[in-house]
């Protein structure tokens, strides 16, 4: 096994830490000397500067796996480069491209080249999520769930990002919450969505509300208001318990007949030693890729993301 990481920024540092702990050999390819020097100063590992296009144009390789940890605008591009270079198994950071068209292009390139492309939603691998899965199963399944994906618009407005990134913030960032909601709750069968408002950096919509029913028959609802106070949050209801993710790294439980919220004890040492969820996500990528969403599954989810994020009519 031989892994290549595309990118030398903060996420590349996090993946390097995990791969080192797993004793898996890897190479890091960054774009600029400044970025690769910062990476080396942070991790103690030398990275190759010059970019992945130049590297594959001038070098033969034996990489079996690639981790795409570049900026949002280049996720799709970098993944296609890895596919066309013959890397067979690829993990690309969520959501797999800058927009729906980019993600669909990655999926088509993967199909044409018979490559396996997985999408990295690390929150699926939180200890809190694993514990919730076991509780839901013990209780006989979900009855309903709800979630909030409010973003702090007043903060994001001042964040420096490449042109075009903030306009796709819903897919690039809020999809973390929505992916986890439907990962635990089930894929929608019916969805009714409403949007309102707009922001200078996100003109499509700023206020979201909706509801639906999953393939498994669980009812769900959601809301978000990027112009008001709020946070990411999810709640899952069984016949015996209400499970709260607020924040998502923690799990609280309300038992039938009680209004008290109790903290659930978690086996979450890995979520403290590494970026939460990343160790188990990377372990799954290496050892059991079926645990990760494929790029085709992400394409199938796009219709729901596009419906939730429909342009505001109010």
C-alpha cells in the first residue's frame, strides 16, 4: 500500500498524523513552497512542492490510494487528476467538488476509469454517532428526527476564501449536518422544502425550513436561519429515547417519562487524539471502503441538496 495526499494545508496535516499512527507509507504533494514549508514545520514531514499536475506529468508512481485534501474549488479537479493518473482508490474531502456539476463530473470520470472514489464526511465516524446507532438499533429503529444547519453568517462574511467558495457554502459546509441526518435517519423518499432571504455572500437563500419522510418511514423536519443566532444540531427519536447532538461530538439522551438530559459516556479517545472522526474514517478508507459514501451515492444525494437549497422565492 502506498498513499498520496494531495494538498499540504491543515487537513493534509490531520491526515498525515493519522497515517503516521497507522504506520502507512505516504507522500504529500502541495502546491507552493510556502505551503509545503508550513506543512513540514507543523508535521516534521517533507512535502513535495509544485502541485499534483506537475508531479504526475514528470514522475512515474506506485500509489494505490489517494487522499484529496485541497481547497474547495480544486476538489473535483484534483480527484480527476488522481483518477486519470491511475490511482484506483480515492478519498476526497466532502462534498467531492465545488458544486453539483463538478461532483457529477468526478463520478463520470471514476466510472469511465473504473476507479473507486469515496467522499469524506468525518462526522459519520464520531464516537457519538456510533453510540447513537447502537441505541437506535436497541430501541427498534427511529420514529422521527429533526436537524438544524444554521451557519453564522456574520462570521462567514468576514472569512477570506477564494472567489466562488462562499456561494457554495451550503454544499461545502452545511452538507456535513444534512449528510449525518440522513445517514442516521435514512434517505428521503418525500421532501418539502422552503427557502427565504439572501446574503451578500450567499444570494441563493439564507433561511431554510422543510420536512419529509424517509425510505424507512421516519418523519423528519429541518430548519436553519443564517441571519439569526443558532448552531448545528440534530435530534433523533425512538420509542424509548430522544438523542441530542448539540454539539455533534457529544451525545445526550432523554429517557421516556423524564425531562432530564443525561450525558452519554463515549469511547471517544480517538476523537481527542486526532481530528474527531478522522482516524476511523481513514481506517475505513484503507480497510473497509464500503463504510464510506461513494461518489455515486453523493450524486444521488444531490437532488435532495438541490431541493433543500432551492433559490429563495420570498
